[in-house]
């Protein structure tokens, strides 16, 4: 089906494959975004209003540097996990379109 402007998107939104896609995305994105934003917002609060991260962890390296390095590592890890999960999201999205094409095919007959 090339002509996507004829699709009834309200029906697609109510379909089971679309609901599965949205549930899978919500299951992944809500915790990962919460973790990401939470840890990034805690960092400036900790370094601005407390002395917790000023203690030395390894030699002359303070906990601030370790936390900052952890934020970079966390970003790369979350990006890598998302890249792997996106393949599953793409398969679910294809199911949505396949079901819509089958419904449209039945209507055209």
C-alpha cells in the first residue's frame, strides 16, 4: 500500500499491534528517560549545594570526576540498548502496517 493518506489512523491507533508497540515503547522509555534525566539533574545539585562529591576517591581524583565519567558511560550504554531495542520496535511497527494493509485489502475487494 503506497497511499498512506487514505488510512484511518484512529482505527490504527485502536488496533492490537499498535497498542503492543506503544506498550513496549512505554516500558522502555519511561524508566530509561527517568533514570537519564534524574541522574543528570542530580549532578549539578550535588556539586552546587553539597560537599558529598568533593572527597577523594582514587588518589587525587574526586568523586565528581567519577560521577561525570559515569554519566558519559550511562549515555553510551542507554544509546546502545536503545539501538538494540529499536529493532524490536521496528518489527512491531511493521506488524501495525501489515495489519492495516490486510484490512485495506479486504475493504478493496
